[in-house]
């Protein structure tokens, strides 16, 4: 997979702009070279300045950077995941982690995360070593332009890294969402991932961070065609209220309303989430 830095390098070279010319007054040329080679990340303001230097707008770059980022998961991985073969998934995950440890390429970590996430969902066991969790957090916390691939990366690890880190990365997404919301699909992915992050925090009993994240999400001006997500986040807020009051009627009344609207699939998802939260709440009682 071609990284964002590599795509930037291609655009820079197409205009015959040197590393020194592109980086002057923004960052050290060696750091720009390392970013272009997927070795480091750069701060948000520096990326914007670099894009301006090569005469490309953030929106243009996001659209350009989407090329060939989808469907690059090895078929062997896809088949194991579809079959929910936890033995094979674990074997592939450990193998992929070794590849990452040898090459230190972020895409190799991405593939490992997908496999580790699936294994976690099936067995409840987190295969991702703590050092890799920290590297993952460092990488995601410094992302400056959130493409759908980056969002997918985050979405696959919300149950694997510590809750406070999940909250911090989600806030990073929110603070940079003005770039993502220029594209409807990217905005939908972003809201879905933020929903997953909130659910992760609730399931892991970090209600304080979950509420803080929801408060920030509610501040987003939601387009009318994405009102479904307003329902999702309202439901999650009801669930948080339940964890504080133990009054399940708050949630059940909302679910009944969704059911009466004919939203059967959403109703079933909400019921499953609430059942899980009830088990956790009863356990803590």
C-alpha cells in the first residue's frame, strides 16, 4: 500500500519541487524525507503548510490519497476471518506481528491489528503486545489527515488499546474532522468509528470518557442525511444514563421508539449492546 507521505512525494516530484524547497521554513528536509518514506508522522499544521507549498488543497489531497487504499487485505486473511477460524486467525496474527517487528512498516501493523481485533472479538483475548499498543497509540495520535483507511485502522483497535488512549485518539479525529467532512463517505465512516469508540469506553466501564466523547460529538453540526447517527449517539447517551441510575426503562423506551419506526436492524443492534451493558452493570453491583 502506498502511504500518504509517498503520495505527497509523487505530487511534489511531479512539480519538480525539491525536498529543501518543499520543507523550507516548515520542517527539516530529513524529516520530510522520513515522512515521505512512512518512517514518521508530522504535525497537522506542518502537513497543511507542506500541501500549500506544493499547491494542493487538503480536500484535493484527501481525494487523491484514497486511490488504491481499499481491498488490500490478503485473501488468506479474509477467508480466515469470514470462517471465524480462531486457530487460523491467531496463527496469521502472530505471523503478521513478526513481519511488522522485522520491517516496522505501519501497513504490516495494520494487517496485524485487523487479525488481532477479530481474534479478540471471538475469544476475548488480546494478542497485541503492550509495546505495539503504545506504538499504535503514538502513530494514531499524530495523524493529521484522517482518510477512510486511517479511520478503519482506529476502528479495528478501539478494544485493544487502553480506554484513555481510545478517548485521546477519538478527540484527535474530532479536532481534525473538518477535513474529513468534505466527503460524505468519509464522514459516515468517521461517525461510525466514533460510535464504536464510545461503545468500547462504555463496555470497558470508562463512563467518564464516554460521556466526554459524546459531548464533543454532539457539538458536530450533523447534516440532515446523517440523522441516523444522531439516533445512535442518543441511544448511547441513554445507556450511559442507565449505568448511573440503573433505570433500564430509560433505554427500553428509546429502543421501543426505534422499533416503532420500523428500524428493525438498529433495534436488534441496540438490544444486543444494552444486554451486554446490563451484564457488566450487574457484575459491578
